[in-house]
C-alpha cells in the first residue's frame, strides 16, 4: 500500500514558476516508478514526467521538456516537479502517481497503481 499527497499548487502569472511536491509513504514504495500527470478541464489526463527513486530513468512529455524538472529526495520520500516558464496551457490539476516495478508504458495512466488527490495549478495571462 502506497499513499501519495501532493502540495505546492496555486495561482501564478504566465512566465512564473511553481514547485510541486509529492510525499510518498507505505511499506513497499521504494522500488516504484513515480510519475506526474495533469488533467485540464475537458481534456484527458496526460503524462508529464516520470522518475525512479534512483534517478536512473527519467522521461518527460514533449510539451514540458526544457521547462519542467522532476527530482526526488529519497530521505524525505518526496518527489518534486519544478515548473518554470509556465503558460496558461499548463493550467490543470496535477497528480502524483506510483507504479509497481517491472512495468512498461510509463506514459500511460493505466500503468499506475496509486494516485494522489491532485493539486490545482492555475496560470494567468
């Protein structure tokens, strides 16, 4: 069992930055893939970024590559998403997710076993 809690969302002007955090807890989460997804109004939930706790595998969606950075603090069992150069198209509810090891298709929402409650990010013009 894994519990995920996101934080750090809010309102920011275009061009600004936010850092989201996902605190993970549970008995068997340490070998899981940790991903970030987002869902804008009227759209499907989409992949943003993913990492392992070791940092050996990192991937980003093309839409955020070069602007967003996923990182982790193993001691705090927390995964971060640093978001720079935000634009209104980044407005969405951002979700943290965890996938059991041995999985593939890490950009698919169906791969993930656990989800946080989401945190709202709103970027104004």
